[in-house]
C-alpha cells in the first residue's frame, strides 16, 4: 500500500466513524473492531513506507488497545448498541443539548446550514458533485471526509496515468479545502468529543482524526519526510 492509497482508506474510515454504528443500511457495515483493525493495518503498512505516515506511539497503542477490547468483547452486539446511543448523544440530538455538532456552520455561525454549508456545496458542484437528497448537509464532517476521499481518488487516477499537472491541481484543491474549511472547526469539534464522550472508541478516533489532518496539512504544504509528530494542531495557522 502506498501513501496515496493509505490516505484514501483513512478518509473512508473517518467517514464511517460518523455513521450510526448499528445501522447497516447507512453504510456502516465497517464499524467497531472491523474499522479499528482496518485503520491500524492501513497506518502500519504506510508507516513502513514513509515516516510521513507515522503517528505518536502512544496513540498507536491506544488504537491497539481498543482493538484488543473489541476482540475480547463477549457482547459485541450490546457494545454496538451502546456506541449507537453515544453516537446519537454526541452528533444527532437536537440543539442546544448536542455535545459535538458535526457541522462546520455551527462553529462559524452558531447555526446549521450557514455560509460554510453553502460554500461547501458550491465547491462540490465545481467537481460535478451534488449532496444526496436526504443525506447529510454539505458541511457535515462525514460529507467533508467523503469529498476529500473523492479528491484523493482523482489524484490516484492522475498519478496512475502519469498526469502530473492534473495531480498537482487536485492536491491544490485538497490543501485549499483543508485550509478554508477543515482547520476552521476540526480542533474544537475533536476537542468536544475527547472531553465529553463516554466511550474510549470515539475519544481515541477523534484524537486520531485531529492528528491525521495535521499530517495532511503538513504534507500538502511541505511534502518532506517527517518524524513521528507531536500533537501541535493548535499551532497550525488557520486561514
């Protein structure tokens, strides 16, 4: 697995994180232990290729610990039910009781479907994409992760076909979207999950997502080899 393939897999995994864990019809077939196993394998394989993909050892061990807990769990159905309840409490309940609103507009304007959502919808349209009717809003974290995965898939096609200029343009779009949208709200969003979730599953994956997006920002801005990095997300300059 190369670095680009790993990025595609991770964005898919991050999107899965925000689907209800017990709702197979929603596309959440991969959740809980299966999601953690895939995440761990993806990161470990990529770390063997490039230091750019390394995570802090303690974060890797937290992911391994979660995976061991799922493997040893004798009531996985009950665990998924509990995670589904936590998913609802964190991301679905109505305002103002919602613990971690998964919408960029909330952090920018204190409401849903604000300017950030409209901007995201326009950006998607530039790539010929529309938000599925009945699906999540354009600035929902799941939608944004799926969009970044879409761009990475395009980058992979360009790389496979030797289209260097096209790949460069796609990387510019990735960086622009991360700077203009992701960095503006992800730190607080992940912080809310880490501070308020009753489940280690969501706390650890929120920490991973925050760290992964730091790595993405650094690699797209300065494509150099990096040692395992510190959690310095708040030092990343926001647009």
